[in-house]
């Protein structure tokens, strides 16, 4: 895979990360009711880690002398601040599954000895851990 292809792949992952529902939760701050109060800090940590994912992808792109594409926010998430976190959890789980699928498809493509391989593998592992925790959280959603 050429450097240009790897840069394109990293930019595609960066776009997915920037349009992520979890990334938007940090800006929108949806309502966290008492039933989900213990989930608030966990979600906040996920928001922070997804911001870190974006920074790491940008750094990997720049390390390969590439240029990160500008982020485009998902306008469909504009009303998140009116919603309850418990209502959003199933949607967050679905999106997390899509992110994992995209990272799995990408995991074997960048050369392992370059800056992209370890970054993609580490972010994939984080998303898988997030998914496990989110699935635990949704068990209590009625």
C-alpha cells in the first residue's frame, strides 16, 4: 500500500471519528438522568478518548507528510442536547459497531512498521473496549 493510500485511509478514519456520535456528545451534553448517573463519567472518558483518536490520526497523517482533511460535522446530531443519554445508548452502540468494522477493515492495510499501523490497532482496541462497556450500559435501558 502506497503512502498516499495510507494517508487516504487515515483521513477516512479521521472523518468517521469526527462525525462520531460519541465525539458530538462532548459538545451537546445530553441529559443524564439519575438512572444513568454513573454512566456520565464513563461517557465523558469515551468523549476524551475519541478526541485523542483524532489527534493521533492527525499526527500519523502528518508523520507521513500528508495533510489531514478538514472535519465535517454530522448535522443530524444538532439536537442531541435535547435528548436523554439512555435514549441515545442504542444508537451509540450501533455507531461504535460501524467504527469497529471500519477499523477492522483498515487494520491490515497500513504497513505495521509505519506510523499508521500501531495507531489504527490501538484505536481499534479502544473502540472494542468502549463497545463492551456500552453494551453493559444498555442492559439496563428499558
